[in-house]
C-alpha cells in the first residue's frame, strides 16, 4: 500500500494557480526529495497535505485513508507530522516543554485542563528521548531563546519525531545551517528507522541528493520530472527550470592598462547563495562592479535572469532587480537613517517575492528603527552596515550583491549580519557574497567560486570546495 498518495491536487489563490493537478505516490519507507525553483508550489503542496490549506480539487491519502476532509489535527493523529520552512516554535519555553507540547497535541491528555503540565512525567520522558535522538538532551532545560539557529532546527525535528509519525514532511531542514550543522542533521535523518517515510523539500542539493532515493521536480505548480538521482540530473528539462539569476560569461575586465579579470565565468542560480572567494587583489570586487554596470568589460557578457545586460548603465541594471551592498558601506553620512532608506526606495521588480518598505526594514533591523531620525554619520560601524543592507533592500531586489559585509565589525555585529543573510536566503533572495571571513562565507553558501589572480581557480557546491586540499592556498592562508 502506498504511504502517501496525491492525485489531481489543485489549488488557486484568486487567479493564481499554485498547484495544477499534482500526482505523487510515495512508497512506505521511501526517502523522497521534492525540488524546484522558488514559487514552484512546493511549500503549498506540503500545506495541502498537512491540512493547513484546503484544496480546490483532488485527493490525498495516507496509507489508503482519505485526508482531504480531515482537519490538520486528525491527520497528525493518523501519523502525519511536519516541520516548517520558517522555524515555528515557542521561543520563551524550554526545549523540553516545546517537545512535550508537541507530544501533548496527539494525546488524549490535552483535553484535561486540571492535569498540571509540569507533572506529566510520561510526556517528559518521551520528550527527553526525542531530544536524545537529535543530540540535545543536555540542553533540555535551556530556554529556546538561548539556543543557536541549528539547535532550533533540531528541536523542530524532535517535535515531529516525538509524535511517532508514519510519514514525515520536512520543509528545508538544512536551510541556514553551517557545514557542520548540515552534516549533523543529515546523520540524524539518515538514522531515522525505515518505518517512517520521509518526504523532503530542500534547496541544498549537496546533502539532499545523497539522502533521497527518488526525486520529484516541481515547476509552476506541476511535477515535471520524476525519477532516481541519475535520471533527474540527466534530464535536460531540469537545467532549463533553474534560472540563472546572475551570470558572467568569459569576462575580461581592465582598469586602464591593468588586466584584472581573465575569462571569468560564474553563475548564480535563483534562490541560492554563491560565495565569491579569493585573496586580496584576486578580482572579487571587480566582478561585482562588472555585474552592476560600474565597470564595462572589454570582452564577455553579463545576464540577469537570462536577460543580456552587457554594457547597460548601473541604473538600468538596478531596474532589473539587482542591488549592491558595497564594500565600505558608502552611506550618505549627512542624511538621516530614514532619508538614506527613502532615497533608495523602488517598487518590487517583476518576480520579486517580498516587498520592502520602511516598516519592514525597521522590523528586520530594530536598531535602525530606533535611530531613524539620527544622522547616519553618527551611527556605529555595525549600524552603518545594517543601514547599507537596508538601503539595498529598499530597492526590492531579486538579486543582492554583498561586498565584504563583515569587514571591520565586532563579532556580535558580524553574527547579526550573517543571521540577516541567512533570513534573506530563506526568503528566496539570490545572493552573491564576497567575504574575507572564509568560515562565515562557507557556513551560509550553497555554491562557491574561487578566484586567483583574476581567474577562476575552482567552482562547485560548498561541500566540494570546502573539502579541497588546496583551498587555503587559493585564499592566501598558510
């Protein structure tokens, strides 16, 4: 009997058709990966299966039992559990209480308001066992607000596992994790017994492809390719689906008579973060200048979402949805914080997933909200860097270029900036990052290009580049 069966699933929001007759069959014990560009309908599919959304048509069955008419809580009781793309936890509770609350949701005790929660020892024991499975039992009594992002990801997985699911839906479980954290979570998921069927949405192909047995590729609300890893990778339709958000092709660039870039090619895939690394003088910032039109190449081509923009002015390239956070911030020091932001405001470009305005920037960077009327030249270095990022976001870009965002910042501010970069990536923004702090760059990157003396020395997924024996040689670290 099929573990999870979806037939002819339809969902529209107004005139926008999000899922278009999806058919999906997952066998018991299978590890299924669902991939596709941002906006393909992947999370909507999970929301329909889990009961957060009601479909317009079609069927969903869990081990032969129809789910469409059942509320989300009944589906959980039947053995369906999920995690979320954006972490959804109780931030002021301990890790133990978070997991206990998840378990309580599928037990009869939830209807007994007279039973003191803290005295339900059986729930606590089960929750401690779940935390043990994800390697967090030693932090059981710690407040969730005192844990790292990676630890919260594992807490969410523990909350799903404690419900003893038969089918587990994982929505981007590796999003925002460092290399070591990704390895730990992959080991955790690999160790889940085969009586649990796993369906995963993931953008981190390096780990997800190794985990999956079958892959379904979604595009515009449909499953367009399905098969084993070898079959999917070899299908030419997959390469066509993943748009190049930004591409430099065979670029030669000069400053006067100085030949800086030699036949440089790189491709930032939509929704991913590409780290451009290399020692000082390797040509990283020059690549940025070429990409945004500040430096015209002598040879080669530049494209934004497969649209040629070679030779365009910086303002015309910006209008396609490209924004730059320059090295050294370059804010308008005589203007207030608010004026710095307003001067960059631009309506969202076609295809932009989120709208940025003054209110949203203030929410993302509370320090800027508190200092909106302060002259920018009196901000601290960290606050000026946040302002530079906020100013770029006010243009509502689809592609964000960041040149040395951690330069000259205190460790605490660096952590805040990198957390912001992770959030932006999770929202689907395509990011090209130049960063001298290699450890930080590799922790957030999906793909890496190494430059050496103005030439591409190596390129590939972050796991592959991180494992290179000559990595430090290219970076000038001995």
